C-alpha cells in the first residue's frame, strides 16, 4: 500500500503515520511492524512515522506517551484481520479488549511477542477505517466481521465510515 502511495505526489509534510500496533522486539527486528513499514514507505515519509515506543523499559508509560501524540481523530486507520478474528493487537481473550479508558494500551503475549496497540476507543474516533482482508483462512472471520459479530475482536470495532477490501479467497 505504501509503495503505491509513493507513486503519487503527496505532500508528506502534511501527513503523519501512526502505528496501529507493534510487537515488543528490538529495533530493526523482523518481528517489528516498524521494520517493514520503514522498508516500504517512500523516503519522504520516513520522518513522518510516529513509531510506538516498544523498546521503552516501561511499556505502560510508553503507551501513555504515544497516546498523547495521537490527534483527536485519526483520518484513516488501516486494519487487517487475522484468521482468529483479531485486528491490530486486539486478540481473543486478551484483557486489552476491555480497556475503555485509554487510547493506547499494552497487550499480552500473542504469537510469541508482547504488544502495544490502539484500543477500541482510539479506533472508534477514526474518521474512516480501511479493512484489508486476504486469504481463504480468513473466510470465517470475515463473515463474522461483516455481520458485526462481537464474538471476535474485529467485530467489536465501531466505525462511522468503513471500507472493506477483500480478495476472492477471503470472500469465498
């Protein structure tokens, strides 16, 4: 997506890129979303990235500081969907699903890594949510998302304006 955006003449000085979630791992580690983001954005966007401070020794304080950077409303939040119905680092059974008083919180260990994530509160304040869903393994989760099924974390995301892009395998 960012490679495609790079083909357009965007005024990156007017754009800020905030992370939706991040894995706790060292800088440059392949598990970090930031590592892949840095490799895919146009060079003019590099200084516009607001990275989640997951290397901070106090993750809770880091999450609070990150929340202070967020604008009142994000213009666009890009979300994916996991086969288990997770989105961002809002994963089934994690206590972070119940956080209702903070925009950013820490999550437990999922797929071997502790995480930091935007909460439902931050996602609900977004002006638009863009869902990108690919792969047959996500078919059941996508059906639940489309139905607004709160049994999956993604089904609990409230969006006043949402766009769903899914490939044929995910749709079925």
